[in-house]
C-alpha cells in the first residue's frame, strides 16, 4: 500500500494535511485535503499522473449537523488492504478478485461532531462513502444535502442522459431512466429538463482517458441520487425531485446512527477497457439476505413486444409458449392485462400447459399504487405487503418462477423501500424479480439473490412505438456496453428477427439494422434473464442460421472483455460462457468498418463467424485464427459480426 501524509505549515500556524491513497498497481491516486481556511474537504484523482478529477468537493449537511464546512481532520487515519474473491451468477463475470486499498479519515465539525470518509481504491475504481457515528442522544439523521461533486478538466467531453421531469410521459410514470443520450457533448452542457443527469455518467478526459461516475449499495436506507447540471465544470450529487412518486415521500434520505450513505463510484482508465470490465458496483456491497432457492437464469419469449396488448389472450400465449418450447427456452413472460383478458382461473390452466411443454412462467404486475395513472392490470397487488403476499402465495402455488413489476415512482427513499420489499417478499415465495419503468439497479445483483433485471433504458419497446428509435438503434446499442449496461444488468427485451415491427411483419416501424446486428445484441446486452423479441412467425420467415444461433446463445457469462470501440460509433466485446467465447461487434456508423482486433483469448484454430454479406444478408463462415496474428473483422454499417469458439 502506498500511503503518504504530506504535512506542511502555512503561515506558521494553520496546518493543511494532504492524504494520498493509491490503487494496488500504483496508477490510480486519490489525494484528500481539507484546507484550514474553509474546512471543506475535497479530493483530486489522477491516473498515471494525469488529472482525471480536479479538486472535487466532499461533504454532507444533515439535520443533526453540518459536515460540509468548518471541518478539521481529527487525527484518525486508518488504512488496510482488501484482497477478496467472490462469485456471481448474474453479472458480466462469474468470479471477481477484488483488490483495493482502503483509507478511512475522520473529521470533526465546529460542534465537535464526527464524520468518517471511507475511500476504497482499486486499480481502476474508486468507491467512497460517508459514515456518521452515533453520538449523544441523536439516533437518526435526515440528509438535507450532499456537497459531493466531481470537477472535470476543461478538455473533457460528456456522454450523458438527462433526468426527466417528474410525473410526465406515459400515465405520469417518469422519471424512469428512459431518456436519450448525447455523445461527445461539451462539458457544462445544460440538461434537457434542467434536472441534471442520471447515473451512470461517462466522461472522456480528452486524450488522457475516461471516467465513469455511478453509485452503488442503494437500498431502503437511502434514496437513489443523480448528478446536477454542472456549474464551473462540477457535477454534484442531487437528490430526487419533490414531485416524484406523485409528491409522496420526502426527498431527504434518512438513516439510523451509526449509518452510512451509499457508495459513490469513479471508474478511471486510459482506455475504455476498465469502464467495460468494471465490477465496482458489486465489489463494495454485501448480500442483503440469503436465499434457500436455486434460481435458474435463462431465455424467454414474450408476445407483448411485437404483438402488443391484443396478444394477451389464451390462444396467443399458447403460441408463445410453443415458440419458447421450440427454441429450447426456459421461460415465457405474459405481460400486462393478463388478469383481465385471461383471468387468474384460466391462467392456472395456461401455466399447466406451459409446464407440460417444459416452459416456466413470468407474470407482469404494475407496481402502483398511488403514484401514477397506470390502468394496465394487475395493479394494486405489489404496493402493499398484504396484497403482495396474498398474490405471491397464489404465484408459488401455481409454480410461477418470476414476476416483472412495472411503472415505479422515481428515486425517493420511499420507492427504494418498495423495490426492496418486493424483492424480499418475492424471495420468500421463490420468485425472481424483473423491474421495468424503474430506476437503475445499484449493486442489486449481489445484494438481492432473486433480482434478475431492470429496464432503466430506452428499451426495445421504443422501436415498436417510433421509427426514430429504429433509426437510432445502432447508436444506442454502441453506447450501452460502455455506460448503462456496464454498471448493472439491462432487461432490453430485444433481438428482433421481424423486419417490420408488427404482428404481421408487414407494417408498423421498420428495422434498419441487419439480422447479424440483432444477434450481436444478444451478447452485447447483458441480463441474466433475456426475454427476446422473437415471434412465432420467425420460425419460418427468419433465416434458419439466425434462429439456430438464438437457440444456443447463453445469457450467463463467466468473463467479459473489452476489445475495441468508441461510445456511439462501434463496439467489439467478448464474453465467455464456460469454455466458449462469444465475440460481438456492432457498427453505428454509415461506413463499413475494417477492424484489426486481438482475439488471442480464443486461441488458434477455426471459429464460427456470423457476418453480413454485401447485400447485408447473414452468412455463417469459418474464421481461421492464427497465433500472434490480429484478426480482421469487417462490420457493415448498421450491421454486426459474431464470432463463436
Ligand atoms: Ca418502459
């Protein structure tokens, strides 16, 4: 561990103390200071000597005391090395070796109250949080404000998505992390709604490297936060807006003492590799409960995405169960209105039919409730423990394996409590949980053993609703592996084999990406339960080689490696499932890309390669891999390549 205390005297009396902690390989360095003139703590981050964050403010203000100014180090400085291995079944990698140096510094404010600041610094990741001890009679605090900010060098550009207004959009269900990104935008660009930006947030520090900001470990004991608009190149931690959740619940998170805030995370690299491969959202959190259930990850079909509301009837659901059985998939997801159009009674019959075909069932629910105008049912079943447990009892009795809960009320602590309550109750009944119309997951794969996915993205449905999202599909797909999907699983609900996104494959919006591009997204997008947008018609109207690929594509990964790419332009990454590597490439530019890539992890010999031919039709070819020779991949515009070995 490298830790240095640099002490110097200023004006002969006031003493400033800089404390530095570096990652295990010495390249990432965090310097903490607290100038006596202001008593405002701040940190600076460098990577290989280059400034990634300029002096960035730290601190928080609570109803019990101000920990943002007038602070003095109280002399308590503790350090330790963390070296631990953990396993995960639902993230980008199955075994994580987490190594970091931890620094804990304590400060006291003018009233003599103490705050501890904990930094964990790995080779490319920083996680930090505030801890307040219990002192005196005070047993709990409300956090009125965080002064935590991130100040970027002037040559930084941004890849951000805005926080929306509250109570807008479909049935007043926003914010739900379904806004568009701007790529390579200027620093200090004003956000679309004036409420700043949601996590995760990607920054390019000119030619010096990349920084990804996010947070993790958010549960019922805090709100989810976002970033403010920048002022003087500084993005600050912002709390939810008062109007979220239809005005119900406070915007000021509260916790019992002693207690801590969630972790804020900063991932840093000279290339995008540490951004794509980061595991920091899971490194610093712990499971909230153990489970006695063995949850099975897998693939599913869902009629709603292409056939829409009209397909939520018994006969159409039989067709999608048969499709799942034909594809060898584990699940079928029956989406909104099933209680009205099929009913609980006939649903029992439908579930028995699914089981007879070897297919397990997920059922959809609305989260609401009293916080939006949602009419889709079932509703009022997941928002309170009495109705919820009664419904879950029925679900378990039918052998249902999971639920998809939609349309949450934003980021307040009250809503975080609802997410946790649903997850915790569902685990009692052996149910997995997917969230839609929801917030970003923040470490939840490790925290909740039955959590299997969140939307929190402009997902596949938008391509069905609006041609604009078809036209931007490749751009968005080339952003997610670097931003949204790198910090948490993403239930995108994609892989369309339809050219036209309606039931007859003859109307509605038009897909502009190639079939191989679609196959590539099954690997580029990571979620441990993938509900694919295939239709029964695709068994005969889609290329057989594509459907055969989709029969065997895995959804759980042992390893993920960044190979090449630039956010919004193109991406090449590799994921390993057991002994098989899947390399996926996608091109959002309007020109063919000839990429010389290092696929040495595949070893030498023959690999299967799915690629677009000149007419943009899918072809399956053999790729010869030679030791020590880079591989040339030609990726067509709006197209893709998949290599399997
Ligand atoms: Ca949605």
